C-alpha cells in the first residue's frame, strides 16, 4: 500500500539503496528503507511483510525526506498494525472436497478420474476430470491454469467496460499483465499497462472493479493526491465500500476453517 505519491511503476534506473533509516515512535517501531530514483515526488509504501519504503527523487534533500516520513507517521503505524494483525495466509490445497473461491463464490473441488480430462465449473463445484487427478501436482497445475485463464477473461472484460467510461474513453485500452503479487492488488504504467493480482479472481466482481478503476485513474494522476481521489469518487462513488469488500473477502479466505 502506498500514500501521497506514486507507487505505480514510474521508477527508471534505481541506484543502490542507502542503509535503512531507523524510525522510532511511541506506538510502533519501524525501519524506513529510502530509495532514490528519477521520480518526481515523494512516496511511502508499507508492505505486508512489514517493510516500509520511502521513494524519493535523486536530488531531494535528506531533511525533506525525513519531514515527509514524519508527516506520514500515523498512516504508516496504522498500516503496520493492520498487516501485523492479519492471520497468516493459508496453504492452498487441491484435494477432493477442498473449497476454492471464484468471484466470491465458494466452489468445492471434485476429483473425477473416470470423466474426461479437464476442469469444468458446475453449480457449487469445480470438477477436475481424467487421470491427472491421481497426481497432486498435475491437479494443482490444472486448477491454477483454470483460475488464470478465468482471471484474464474476467479482468479484460472489466477493463474494457470501465475504459468506456467518459472519464477514461480518451485513453487507450492498457495492455494487461497478471501476476501473483504479495503486497499489491494492481500497478499501472502509461507505457507498460496495467498489472492485476491473480488473487483478485477469488474476490467478488465489485471489489475487482474497484481495483480496475483505481488503476485507470492513474492515466490522469500519477500519485494519490486530492485530484486522484476526486476522479475516483466521480467514477466510482462507492469505492470505499468496494475497498472494504475486497479486504473483507480476502481476509475471509485467510481465516481458519
């Protein structure tokens, strides 16, 4: 997660990072890794592994960076406490009877060795057929491939839908990349396009739309300033509820059964 700046792939050449700067507070102790590059603005990122990164222009004075970090201290502490309180990610299983979520809907895996090879979605279930189900690794690859194919189809449809909005119609449709990311739901670059987290395929469609629209807003605004949030509000007035839905749905997947 990032605040007050651009987190979305605008760094070019990154010089070696200087030693991390320790920051101590009354509530939370954390270390800031300061990274300079040919960017234009300051930004803070707090990641799920509890790392804190400050990104700064090459010529930005140390005092300005320290003041910026200090101004964002309450937000940094809230994010660290949020990530620290989350349960550990579950180990994904691909055995018969396991539950996997697709667009917020729970689907039970059914391993059917005597049916034709392939993965089929049926009401309430995901059927995996053929001799491949006798091998756990092949079963896992088949299910993962199905979710990745579905993610590409769903994400492209949503991008095309929201790209047609009057606020975005003047921009080209961004190319899509799908990756499994640990700390971000999406990234955006006007040159490289949009990258979306594969894990979003497990969340409800309104939650995925929030991420898509959020990234499309970066066509107009690089950072997350007032202009960015005004545009997000204009296009998606209920974005806060959608963001909460996303966080709640992913948290539910991580909760123990």
